């Protein structure tokens, strides 16, 4: 995808969240909550949402509020970090953490 393409979201739900059924349920709920919020992400942006163990028991509304607070904290009005990525603690109570990174193309390797 080009740097100016549509924003994308990825989800990381580790084994500490629960068994496969619970992890997939959390991933589906986060995907649905993120679907309506993705237009707020700048073009070409990549949002990585990491679910923490409390996400297994959080309501969809709590997950949505956590995503809202993380996206608010990641608006372009903030000064850029030295690494070119912004990270937000999100809401530990809802069990999420979000990171937005501009998409970068790998450097060509000369042989």
C-alpha cells in the first residue's frame, strides 16, 4: 500500500487474554469498534491495537471508549516522537493500547 492510501488497523490479542474463543471474540469486538473510528486516522496511517487481559471481560462500550481516548491522544496536533510513531496508553481498565505509525516502504536492497 502506498503511504497516502487508506488507513488500516491491525489487532494483537495474545494468549494471556484467554483461550482461542475468547481471543477471537475480543478481536471481533475490537474490529467492529474500530471500523467506525478508522476514518479519524490520517490517510496512510496504520493503527495497531493491542488487547490486554482485561479486554476479555470489558463491554463493547468500554472498548469503544478506550479506542476513542487512544485516538484522541494520537491526533496529528501532537508533536511527533523521535521515532516517528505515536503511542497511547489507551485505557488499561478496558484493556487496550493503540499505536499509530505512518506506513514506510522498505529500502531497496542492492545486490
